C-alpha cells in the first residue's frame, strides 16, 4: 500500500489527528506539485483503562518514534476547535499538546489547521463528511483501497492540507518579511 522511499527525496509532512484513545498519523512525502506519496499511515492507540499519565507517556513515545523514523520537515496538527464533550476535548487537547511540543523540540515547522480548513483543502467543501474525506485522500494519494481507520485518513488529509496551503503561507510570510 505504501511506497518505500528515502526520506531525503523531498519534503516530508507528518499529519497528526490528535486523540488519546486513537491518534491518527500519516507521513507523506512531496517532491513537487502533485507528486505526493504516502510513506505510512495508521493509528496510535492507548488503552482507556490505563492511568492518564501512562497513556500520555505511551503516546509521547510513539510520536517520538514516528518523528525519528520519518524525520518530518513539517508537522501538521488538527486544531482543537470545538467539542461538546468536555472530557473528549481535554484528552484531544492533551494529545495535541504532546504532538506540538515533540515536533517543536525536534526543530520541525509546526502548523495547525481547523477541521473545516482541512476538509476545504482536501475535499473542496468545509462540511465534507468522513467518507468524502477518505475518498479524496484515497484519490489524491493513488491508494488502491480506502484509507482506514478514519483517524489515519484524517491525518493524511491534514498533511495534504498543508501541502496545498504551504505555497500561500510562504508568499504571505515573504510579503510580511519584506514590509519589515
């Protein structure tokens, strides 16, 4: 399902769909516009019955291993935007904080996108549902099967979103730097 390539062949973006029970990840490599391959995607799971500090430590270690393996240039993390369940929002926030801190400590560029930004960039519509996002990730990455579970597809969508948004972000940064 995944193309094995050297991580020196192009820009590597690690997408993280944060969660404490299920944390989606996807490492994508781009060697130019439209030239994107999936290096890996999956889900880090921690048992809900384990104590919170243990789960956080396990998630931190797994994230560190992913960053060691793929040496991403950029880590794209979904912004904790809105949750009706406070407990879920807290665990997503904790997982997100671990990913942000681990990436920053390793010198990666760290970016965050809202769910609507991701859906808009990948599916063309900010209110796309999970299956629409999965189908667009499958199409954009040339995968033979629908990426599963949805957390892994969401992480790939985050990385694809960054690849779509990066040129504009760079132009804005250049303009702001020129004005200073």
